[in-house]
């Protein structure tokens, strides 16, 4: 799709409406994400102002990767500024289990549910499960603003939500590589598969995609801090960090490495080890605004992509899967992960009430939305019949899971906090 005046008009309209949606939702005391999606549906497939084809292009293909992926980069970088390394160290085993075993169990349980409800092949269920496995820090962190909770509990939830995004993205990439071997979506996986078994290939691929980018991101984070001390970028620090971020993303994508562990590592280092001077405060404020904008664009664009007939056709499936993910897949994953982690004595003792609270809290968000579009996009690009057939069901159902999880968990979060954990209102 070539850019012309019509496309610029639609892009400007998306930016303006996305900006309006946030204050509208605040004044109406509503959650902004459903408002953004509703406006996208209203002004997209219903009114025809924003064309679904343009929205799909913008989300998945703009700039070669789509605004969806670029938005995830911006959001994860900003959210990782708030990583509390003291809590991460103290609760490392629990967070690590939630982000590995927990994500895998969520993916598997959701995969079987999806296949059972829709009749899809289990591999298509795996792609759905991987897409909805990560929890969303941007939706989770605001829930803690008006309460005082043990930092071990809130820190575990937030730490999990920041670090499980890249793992879920890797699982989606793995699922696509299995569904379409030789498609070229993940060349590294295809090369490894020529020399080792499928299981060993998956394990090696996973470890490479986590460890190498994370090490690179740590090095870049400390390098940025050192260069600023040496050269004093001052007001141009905003341009420098954003440029480094995009370069980091682009280079890792080119060499077939998942960039998101690197992005999180860079943001975490800068957020914790910069000197917090005026220019670093401006940089963080700029990234926060950019993160909010990216989030708004993604959810509005999602609504404009959805076709009314698809929403109507998969409404019941979406509701069933949302209930299954929230009240079955997530609790099973959390209990299994935390019980295994707590075999090793921990400084903070978790009881079953706290485990139940963590199991019932974990809204889905931006990452789930963006990666749920990947199977269909790859299917269209490489003419893969299974991904073309099941791709729309995957991303429409994921949309229902995201919306319902955010709405329901925002409503019952204060109640669960009082009953299961014990909180104080700020």
C-alpha cells in the first residue's frame, strides 16, 4: 500500500481520535481501552471513515514491521523504567517460574480450550494460547495507584507482567515456525531444526532469544548512561535515547533475534542507574507520553480492523475463552508455578489466599493484541492455508479476552485485594 493524501488523512484522524479518547473515558469514569476499541469499531467498519484495510496495513506492515511492533517497543521500554531490582532479586524465583512455567501452562491450557471450543487444530490453539499468555503492565500498574499492598505481592505481579511479554512473543514465533516450516519467518529456528531434534531446537532457540538480546540490552543501557555523562546531550537526550531504541530494535530484527528482552533490559538499566537529573526526568516523561499514544493508537486501530460480521460470529467463542483464560488457565498456571517456586524457602511466605489473588489478577493488553495479528499476517504473506483460515478467529477471540479481562479485573480488583491480601486505601 502506497501512502497518499487519503492515507495521511486517516492517520491524522487516528491520532486525533486516540488523543480524545483518554479524557473522554476519564470524564465518563470508564476504562479507556474499551472506549478506544468501541471508537475504532464505530469510525472504522461502521462509519467507514478509517478503512479496515488501512488499519491492518498500519498495524502489521507500516515501515516493514507495523506500528503494533514499534508500539510494543516504546511501551516496554517505558514500563521497564519502573523495574524495582530490589524486589526482582528478592522475588526472582517466583517471577522466573511465573514467566516460564506459568506462561507455558497458560498457553497449553488455553490451547486445549480453544481447540475444544472452535474445533481448530491444536497448533492453532497453541498460537492463541501464546498470544493471550502475557499479562499487561500498562493495564496492571494503574490498579495499584489507590491502594497500599505488600510490595512482594505487587512487585511479583508487575515484575511478571514486564518480563513475560518477550517469552510469549517467542512462543508465537515458535508456533508459526512449526505451522509453516521453511516459511522464513524465523530463519534461525529453521537452521537449528536441520541439525537437532524438534524439542532440542525449541529449547536452544528459546535460550538464544532470551539470553543474547538481554545481555546486549544491559550493555546498551550502561553505554547510554556513560555517554550522557561524558558528552552531556542535555535536551537532545530525548532524540538520542529514541534513536538508540529504534536502532536496537532494527539491528536485532535483522539478525533474527527477538529485540524485546534487549528493550526491557535497556529500559531497566536506564530507569535504575541514571542520575535522575532534569534531563533524565524529561526523557522519562517523553517516553511516558509516547507510550500512552502508542497504546491508544493500537487499541483504536484494533477496533477499526474488526469486522462486524466477525465480532458477531465469534462473540460466544470470545466470551467462553475469556472466562476460561481468566478463571481456569491463569489460576492453574499461577498455582503450579508458585507452589514449585516455594519448594525453596522464601523470605516472604505466600499462602493460598495470596496465590489465589495473583491467579485472578493479570489483565491482558497490548502485546496480546499485536501478536494475535501475526499468524494471519504471515498466512497471507506466505499463502499458508491454516493460518489464513484460523488467523481471524485467533485475533478476534484475543480481542474479547483482552477487553473482558481488563473490565472484569478492574471491577473486582479492590474486592479481591481486601478479601485475599489485605490492603489500605491511600
